[in-house]
C-alpha cells in the first residue's frame, strides 16, 4: 500500500461506531483510514431486521444501512476491508501500524488510533441447559433477526412451519454469575420486545411469552412502547428465567421448565420455538488488538478507556454494552475528542 | 388468467423505499416486470395530482413506499402523505376507481424482502382486478 | 406523465458565512460541558441560564454511583473553569425572548432578570434546558417519606456520623421505585448507590421496585455488591401499600420469592424512612421556549419526538442542537456523551467558516405566491417566512420600503431548508419548486 493511506487517524473496526467516527472526522476535514477485517463494512448491526409494527419501534437498524450508504459514497475516506492489524510500533502520536490485506503486508503511519472493534453476540451454546446447537427449534435472537431480514418470515428450523407459540428467554449470557458475565447487555430487553411486536404485527395469530428478570428501558419513547406491549393480549410477561429447555426428538416440540409466578408453581410449558435473547461480549479479535495497543479490560470485560494523551481512543460497544443509538452518540463524541487531540488541545 | 401484466407505478421515498428497492435488487428478489420506480426525496413531496395523473396516464396500480410513521427523515412527510392519499382515494371513489389501485406501504431501508413480497402481491391483486378503466392513454 | 419531482438550476445558492459564536440555553452540566469544549476551540460562547447559579440538577447530587469523587467538588471545578474562561459569557437570570432568522442570520433577544436586554447573533444555538423534578407523592401527612435528593443531602451532611433525620436516628430505610417513571433508570441507579452507603453506615436497607434497571455500565456489579452487603430487594407487580406504624412507616408487599400462591405471605418492612425518587417531568417553560424557537416537542412536552432517522442531538431546525435531560432524563455519563456529540455537530457546522446549502432546496416564485401561509405552517423545519422581497405579486398589495415598492411573498431560506418537498406538494398556487 502506498502513502495515500497514511492518514493522521486510523480507525480499527468498520461497524456502526467506526463508520460514524470516520464520517464525523471527515466532516472536520481530518483524513482517516478505516480498517475492517471482514469483506464488507457494517459489523453486527448491518444484519438486523426492521422491527416496526404499526409504526416504527425505534430499533435503529435502518440507520446503520443509511450510514453504510453514506460512507460508500465517500471516496475520500480510505476504506480497507479484509485487512487486519498485525503489529503496532511507536508511541505518543506517531504510531507505525503493520497491516495484512489479502496476504500482503504493509505499513501505515498514524497520529491517532481509534479502536471500534465492537462485540460478538454471546455464544449461546455456552448455556447448555437451553440446548442451543443441539435442539433445532432453539434459536438466538440474532438468528431470528437474520431470518426476518433476509427471508422476511419466521419459521421453525425443524419443519419450516410458522411457530404458533414462541418463548423469548432474556439475559442469555448477561447478568449471569455462572459464566462470569456480571453486566447487563442493555439492548436485549428492548430488541426482544420489538421483535415480538413486529412478529405479532405480521402474524397476529402467533403468541409470545417473555421470560425475564427485569425490563430495561431504552430511549425517550420506551414508556409508551412498553405500555403497548403490556396491553397486547398475545404477549405474556413472566418474571422468571427458565431452568431448562427439553425437546421431543419426534415432534421437535419444546418444553420449557419455568416458575410461573401467576399460577404459583413450577411448570413445563410447551412451545413451538424458543428464542434466546443473547447479550454481548467483547469481540474475539479485540483482545489481541488490545494487547498490541497496550489496552486493558475493565471489570466487565470490555475495553477500558485508555489514559488520555497518547492518541489512542476506544469507541462504541467495545467500550461497554451500547445500542446503536448510543454507539452513534459515542462515536460522534469520540470524533470531537480525536480532533482536539490532533490540534494539541 | 390472460396475459395481462398490470403496470405499477411505485413512488419511492429516497430515505426508505429506494434503498429497499436496491436491497431487493442485490438480493435478486422477484419484482413485477411492468414496474416504474419514481424516486422522490420524501414521500411528502408527492402531490395528490401525481397519484391521479399516474392512474390517468397508464398505471393500473400506484404504490407509495414511505418510511414508517415516527421515522420520517423530515419528521412530517409521511403524515402529510397519508392525508393526500386519503384525499386521492375519495376522488377515486367518486369516479368509480377501485380503492386497491392506490396504496401506501411502509418500509425501512432494510426491508428489501418486504418490498418485493408486497409488489408481487399487488401485481397478483391487480391482475385479478383487471386493467384500470380510468386511464386515458 | 407527471411534472418533474426536481427542476435543475445552474446557480447554486450562495454560501453563508458563519462566525464562531454559539448561544447555549441552560447552564446545567450539559450546557457548561458544551461551553467549555467549544471555548477550547476558540468559539465565543454565551450561556443563558434562567436561574442564578450554574449546575442545574447536578447541584442536588453528592455521590457518583461509579466513582468515589465528590460530585460537588467536580461540579465546582467545572463551573470555575467556565466562569473564568475569557471567551465564555454567562448570563444569569436570562431568558430567550425571541429568536429570529435562520442559520447564519440568527438574532437572539435575551432578557435578564434585571430587565436588561441583549441581542446576539450566534451561528448555532444549543438547547440544554434539562427537566424538572416534582417531589415524590408522599403519604398524606408527608412525614418520613423523603425524596432521593434529600437522602443524598442527609448522607452528605452526616459524614462519618450515623444517619439521623430531624434529630432521630435512622436504622431502617426503604426505597420505593417505579411508582412513576418506569422508563427511567436514574431511580434504580440512585437507590442502589445510596443503599450501599446506608448499609455501610449500619442501616438496614430494602429496595422495592418493579424492575431493577441496571442497564448502565457497572450497575450489575453494584447491585450484587449491595446484595452482598445485606440490602434486601423486593420486586412487585402491584405497588406496595404504605401505612403508619408506631414511629415509622410500614411498607407492605407480597413476598414474590415464594412461588406457591397460597404460601405467599405479605412482608411488612418497618422503616424509619421511606425514600421515593422524584418524578421527572418536562419543564413547563420548555413549551414557551419551543414556541419562541419554533422547535418541535415530543412525548410529555419534552423536546423533539423520538425519531431514529433524526439522530438524537438534532433539532428540527438547522443550526439548533439539543442535549441532555431536555429530551430525556439520563444518567450523567450518557448526558455527557450527548454533550460531546453536540460539540462535534457544532464543530462540524462551523468548520471552514461557511455553510453551503446542500441540494435540493425549495424556492418560491414570488409573483405566484398568494401569501396563504400554508407552506409556512407545514414546513417541519421552520424554513419559510413571509417577507417583502418580490418585485411583482399578483395577489398581495405592495408595500413601500426605502422608496422601493416591494411585494409580500413566502420565502424559503436555503440555509434552513432540508429539501423534503412537503411545501412544494402543498402549495395551492403551485408557486414552489424544488431545485437540484
Ligand atoms: C443479538 C443482538 C441484537 C441487537 N439488536 C439491537 C437492536 O435492535 N437495536 C440496537 O440499537 N442495538 C442492537 N444490538 C446492539 C448492536 O449490535 C450494537 O450496538 C452495535 O453492533 C455496536 O456497533 P459497533 O460498531 O460498536 O460494533 P460492531 O457492530 O461489532 O462492529 C465492529 C466491527 O469491527 C470489526 N473488527 C473487530 N476487530 C477488528 C480488528 N482487529 N481489525 C479489523 N476489524 C475489526 C468487526 O469485524 C466489525 O465489523 C444488538 C446486539 C445483539 C448482540
Ligand atoms: C434527583 C436527581 C437524581 C439524579 N441522580 C443521578 C445519579 O445518581 N446518577 C446520574 O448519573 N445522574 C443522576 N441524575 C441525572 C443528572 O442530574 C442529569 O443527567 C443532568 O442533570 C442533566 O443535565 P442537563 O444539563 O441536561 O439538565 P439540568 O441539570 O436540568 O440543567 C438545565 C439547566 O437549564 C436551565 N434552564 C431550564 N430552562 C431554561 C430556560 N428556558 N432558559 C434558560 N435556562 C433554562 C435550568 O435552570 C438548569 O440550570 C439525577 C437527577 C436528579 C434530578
Ligand atoms: S423499526 Fe427499526 S429498522 Fe424499522 S423503521 Fe424503525 S428504526 Fe428503522
Ligand atoms: S437488557 Fe434485559 S435481557 Fe439484556 S441483559 Fe439486561 S436485563 Fe437481561
Ligand atoms: S403555500 Fe404557496 S401560495 Fe401559500 S404562502 Fe406558501 S408559496 Fe405562497
Ligand atoms: S422543502 Fe421541506 S424543508 Fe424546504 S422549505 Fe419546503 S417544507 Fe421546508
């Protein structure tokens, strides 16, 4: 690679946070290079579906598509996809970064580095009692999002039929001592309820059961949204996380063992499909990157904010769970800080 | 049915309908053959007259792809549109045109599949309805 | 077959000069943070605060939930920086009376409590007017039910001594959450934060909530820490019943940890003090401010509706931004993140010193305009005004101005127009065109 990629700012990670940070720096006239290890930009959130019912439910998924389009039209921002950082040398405002792209190694110089490495959805097979990966009709919310985005419908993986009765299990991989994730992922209550509303709008005959500990709010209009969910007769709220999911190998129907507080007993309820509302964990690839840059992890296992003044910044969900909305706000605020840093302020 | 292939004019808001159409194209989804896409900056740009003119000059059905309510890039465009489509439908009722020939459909940038499914359904519906008798061309 | 959606035009609208001057309305934590950051960029900042002190809602806080620092010291230092900065002017007792013009031509009239008036011509306006809190609805006689900020104060004042209220020792405290505001996490954050401190001081604390809203960085850990220290947590579906009992208050709730309904008993929490978080509400004055500034209001009279495509800190008018609790009450860290995002927006706007209108923009053909005000009313971005500028108009009578005869007609300000075309479609005289 040539000098044309030697821009003062290097952004690592082309998810929504990295994209917004790049666009904002570009607005301030700062040339940036955006590095993404996958073949295309967008990150996790570029594969989500629209969760509108009668009106928009504010999931922000469409904003990611818009920002993707915006950056694709921006030829002045160097966008290197399929590229990975292999080494970092130098310090304090003059970093030399080695980069591998399509087998070729090259070197870049940068005054500031922004890490926007993002998150992975929690690997649901880690919660063996829910049977993800073993039982066909147990899916994650991410699987459901992709089903709706790319196929426009929901179906039971076992037989392709429309499930009549779906259970959503919350906090899978978050707020859980047994796996050591002692934080709330902050998005899954909201996305699960929005998915339920969207599904109930498309298929009014489908009923949903929401199994949760606490409902976490999201955004200025959440109050009305939650009231609409509570008034919806097809949504049952049960404050109890199930202990186990069983399945019948013959019919592939599911039974979920849960404490029904309404009825006051432990029951095994039948369901056609179970959706695991997986939380977020720091992206796998972020850890080696953190080592290269000398970044530490905070007590929740996300990237700790680096000491100010050495030109390294962390933004987006890799700095701690965030929804798309707050990732964008965070990325904008980071852009302002990077600009200050470059101007010696 | 006969070989009648209804002509559909689809007004697409550049904030949602157009990207959805592009997504449908990249995913190689089915869309009706006799389709004309008219991009508009916002569904609020569409005048009542456009809707009626389209029907007058050859369309068998008119569809407006607009953003979901509460998600308009210009805050009020889709709300204004709703009123105008209502008005256009009143006029259509007076002159005896079927209400099904005009419809708003809400999409987001990422609703390529919905976009294609809706248009295919619309084409089937129009095929059953038969040609638009109101056209002049 | 139909008229074109756009017309093309050779001459682009002229760029507009923007001086680095910004007006900030509201001197809460968000307002002063934006002011400090922009001042560091060399921007001339004026803060118009309606009260007599800076700091806003944070003045009632004494403890952060996520760091040991003392809030008032932190706030005091920040205020000192802001009040001492050469390019920040703080107007106290100040209210915005008028805002005329558009981006690049804003004219703001501010009246201070002494009745003095000042006219400013900022390039951008930041609204950070926060929200108000109403005292929690206490029990009929008001005794022994206090708000969360009173509890903060009590704890801050007691220092190393045991907690006392009106001279009487406090041994048991119950927090009741979510009776109102079930979509705001500040109450949970506050209750758990204070519960840990109280428990450490030897009190027995219980937190009674519908949902524990721990969706903030570090909150789940704090929640666990609180449980480890012996704070009791109860969740309810029906709000608890309060009654007087001896010198204290009895809070009664069914014990939901017992699954079998018939065995479920009512727990009575005998409390020396009951803490009920204040209710957050939009400032009634926000309505007036929005009228003056032609801004839109959303749920409950707060600023702006929730609209994903219209990202958080934007208002419906170009050059006016908003951040913090005026849109939605959030914890400080999130409010500050918004403040910095606004700083970025303002920097990007002022970058280069000029604003070049982006295509498309609407334009009125003055001779055709019937001055019916339809477009003025319907433009969501308040970009249209009626001015005397045409040299010919079939519908309205001319007026004299500087000896010239000028006609009245609607005029779109290209700097303020977003190019949606709503006005074009609505104009009954078809006098407006959208130019690319
Ligand atoms: C199941 C699920 C559903 C969700 N639903 C919603 C929702 O409905 N609404 C909402 O607002 N939020 C939702 N979220 C949250 C949302 O996914 C995040 O807010 C968002 O993805 C954060 O964006 P990001 O850019 O910070 O990270 P990411 O989207 O993870 O992007 C990071 C990018 O960086 C790249 N990268 C990582 N490491 C490297 C490296 N070393 N070199 C080069 N590139 C690298 C990755 O390939 C990736 O493209 C959901 C999350 C989950 C898990
Ligand atoms: C009781 C309470 C407890 C809280 N607890 C916590 C907590 O534990 N943790 C946490 O992180 N956050 C907490 N918060 C939230 C935190 O205080 C807010 O995030 C923060 O105050 C928001 O700041 P702001 O600048 O947006 O608004 P404010 O602080 O409300 O400031 C607004 C300012 O604007 C002024 N103003 C209003 N209208 C006008 C007008 N028309 N013209 C001129 N000036 C005007 C007001 O006088 C005020 O000074 C709490 C808030 C309260 C009230
Ligand atoms: S529900 Fe989500 S994707 Fe759909 S319009 Fe609203 S924000 Fe966009
Ligand atoms: S957002 Fe809801 S589901 Fe997700 S971890 Fe938090 S409480 Fe659990
Ligand atoms: S709507 Fe048309 S006629 Fe009425 S004021 Fe506006 S430009 Fe003039
Ligand atoms: S095009 Fe839209 S923003 Fe511009 S003046 Fe007309 S209504 Fe207002």
